[in-house]
């Protein structure tokens, strides 16, 4: 049977990227997605905005919602300080299996915990299961109808502290109107938009950065 897109993406990583070099893994995936097949990674253009937010925060506890093939996972983890931890959630077992290999190729297994399952099931178990007090940074990039309910769930579970930064991808394309309306109007957040383009295209998309004020 024909291979899947994630399998072909992994093959491109093995062919073009150097083991233990996260930047080469990122470049190999971007090259594959620009020249061979589009895939739903945050991509290089929005990725550089993601990089600046991560570098400025220097977070120690990071949560990512939606791993897919591990592109943004590698992108974030390569910038984390020693001892920092990134938990990434993915409910598709085939994608998770590919992501594990991409992460291993980048040599970042020590910083990353890939958890298989649905965000709505795992968010309430973060404290007991992973000993997390609160997250410093959360990257939201899973299915768009989950951004708002999962944000409220993280609030209710006490996973956000004053100063926690939420960064949401695809707020224009495909768009998350209910989430944007919530973070932009809630007195509990200070929110701003970073205009960019949908990964590997010229269509407008962007990231919304929202600081939780407690
Ligand atoms: N963040 C990745 C990147 O930029 O490289 C891309 C993630 S992709 C856009 C979204 C992923 O979220 C898919 O792989 C999907 O299976 C996963 N997903 C969607 N809803 C989820 C949920 N509720 N819990 C866990 N994973 C979910
Ligand atoms: Mg995205």
C-alpha cells in the first residue's frame, strides 16, 4: 500500500537532516513541504514568530496541544533552557509514531514528553500524572474547536499562572472566532495578534499571543 504523508515527511528528514541537529530537521521538513507536499506544520514563517516568543520567555514548563509530525515540537524544544520540559499531546497514534522518530532524529528526546491521547482527557491529569504545577507557555495547534474549551479547562485545572503565555496558531486560517473573541475580551488576558501567512502559502494567517493575568 501507498505510504502516508507523515511517512514521506520522515523519509525526507532521514535523507536531508543531520542526526542530532534540530535546525537541519526543521529545514528538511520545510523543504519537503515547500517543494513536495504541503503539510500542517506551523512552518518557517510563523515558526520564526514562535521562536521569538519562546526565546523571550525562556519557559521551563511547556505544553503543546497537537504534535502531528513533531515539527513545532522540535522547533520549540531546541530553544529551551537545560532542564526545561515540553509535554506535547497527540491523539493520532500514527502521527505520534512519526513524531517520536522525528524528535529522536533531532536528538531532543530528553526535553520532550510525547503523550498519546486527547487534550480534554489529559489536561485534567497534568498535575497528578506529570507533577506539573503550572505551565509557563502553551502552544495551541490542535483541532480548532478545542482551543476555547481546552483553555477554559486549563484555567479550571489551575494550570495557568499570572504571566503564563498562550500562543495560538491558525487564528485566521482556518480561524478560531470563538477563541479570539474570548481572549480579546476577557479581563483575564492581555492579547495581541501577529500577522503572518498560512504555512507554505501566501494566504493570511497569524498567531495570537495571550498573557494570562490571573
Ligand atoms: N503543531 C504541529 C506543528 O506545527 O508541527 C501541527 C499540529 S496539527 C495542525 C494538529 C494535530 O493535533 C493533529 O495531528 C491532530 O491529530 C491533533 N489533535 C487534534 N485535536 C486533538 C486533541 N483534542 N487532542 C490531541 N491531539 C489532537
Ligand atoms: Mg497550525
